[in-house]
C-alpha cells in the first residue's frame, strides 16, 4: 500500500456467521449484540424467534417505513431484520435507512453454502456500499469430539428435509468442508465440553480444510471479544477463488473426523476450562520512517504466538498525519489519516499469556537494527 492509498473505509463492513444447527452461532450473535460497545450493528436473520432476545433488549422500530414483521430495533441501537424472500431487498432496506448501521451481521441457516452469499456482495447495488469483513464459521466441538458434525442428527435431517431451497444432493460433510474453506475465523464452540487432547485433535483435522492464516479459536457458550469477531477487513467478495468448496475433492477415511478409541472425552474436574481466554494491552510504538516499515514490523509482531489483532495509530517521520494500523491474521494495513487519535499507541489483542515483551521487541526491531 502506498503512502496515499487508504482502505475502502466508506464501505459498511459485513460479517457472515455460518455453522450447523446446535453449533452455537445464535448464542455467539446474541452475545455480540449485547456487547456491541456502542456500535450500531444490523443483524440479518431468518427468524426473530430463534434469537431469543431478552425482553429488555427489544424495542419497536422507529422508522415508519419498516414493517413491524420485518425489523426489530434493540434498545442499544442495534437492528434485527428478517430475510422475507431474498437477501438483496433486506440489504437494500438497511442501506436506505436514515442512519445506516456501523456493521452488518448475517446469520446463515447453516445448511446453505456460504460462497454464494459472499458472491452476492459483488452485485452492483451492494458492492459500492458494503464489503464482507469476514466469514465466521462456528463449530460444535462436543459433536466433533464424538466424530460427528452435529449432536442432534435427527434435528439436522428434519431441518434439511424441510428446506426446499437446498441442493439435497450435497452431503452434509461437503457443506461442512465448504464452511471451513470459506472461513476467515473458525470458532470451536462448546470447548468446555471436551478435554485438551480432543480439542487439539479437532484443530489438526480442521487445519486440513481452512486456508493459510485462518485462526481457529476455542470458545465457551459463544463468548468472544467483539474485536476478535469484527474488524477483520477480509474483503471476501474479492477473494472468492481462494474460498472454493471441496465438492471436487475425494475425502478418504482419514478425513472423516473419526476419533480413535484412545481419545476418551471424559469431563473430569481438571478439564473444566478449555476455551481460549483473551487479553488486551496498549503498547507504545516507536516513530517509523515509512508506512512500509510500519507494515513490516506489525506483520512480524502478528506472527508471534497468541497475537490475534493489532490496531491503533503511529507516527511516521516527516508526516503531519498519523498512520492508522489494522492487522488481523496475515493481513496488515497502514494508511495516513488526519485527526487520528492517540498516535504512538497500539492495542494488542491476543490469547492469554502472549509474550508482550516479544511484541514490543518486534515493533522496535527496525529501530534497534538501525541503532546497531
């Protein structure tokens, strides 16, 4: 990125949440909306009733153009709308509101392929206004530990049979692999219900299907920091070729998530805390010589174990405007932004126990090299 390039900040970011019945994606979204942190989040779902919102969160829609059957506003400023017939009208309705949302979250049925939904963001009426911030795939760790994709297979079969829009020739296993192939973040939910050995075994199997750089994070009851879920800036609609499903792949017996008998998944008292804990730190960043240097050292820091995200503002020699920094996984962006707050400070978000000293050293590595 050159000194004068900036990301498409004018576009509204959208996060697609996919996952099979019972994986916990609704719980994850409910936690997200409850802890929106001042963000005005619009949620597109199939049915309001599935969300199970606490009554104190529900409010009437203040926009007279909205049908009460289609849109519900939450008291924290977030919006929930259903997809009556088609995704496009729902999206256009949100974009036409007097106050557009800060972020859009879309919950899929879990039985539809995620790739076509990502492709929908290339439609002319949407592409100039919205970008896919990330695809989050939620998995049921307890089911996978038993060699299954879902625990309630009968309920899944009933859901599948009732949906006439599905391609019923696609095996559930292929849908599972497609969800992983399209993901920017994989959430192993219900991780508290499996032991460490099983969790690591699941991670190894999943790693065969996800793209390089995709994070696999364990969670309990769908609880994750909002900054881990949102702000990934993946622009997935521009990266469809890398997210193709696995329909053309033959999955032999090594890929059927069959866990050996020696993986006994007991729930002893010493295995009661297997979700990933997170921590956040504010570190002082040095002055940099160029945006290229900023991106280089932040990329080096992001490669350290346990680091999930780095964001903030830094100063660049000879430039009046601070440079904003946004890093998630292998993607690092830096651009000048007049009026950016707190230049010289970066927020580091990661797994509990990350080596903060190593992060600080990485950020100062170019300065240390020049001094030597």
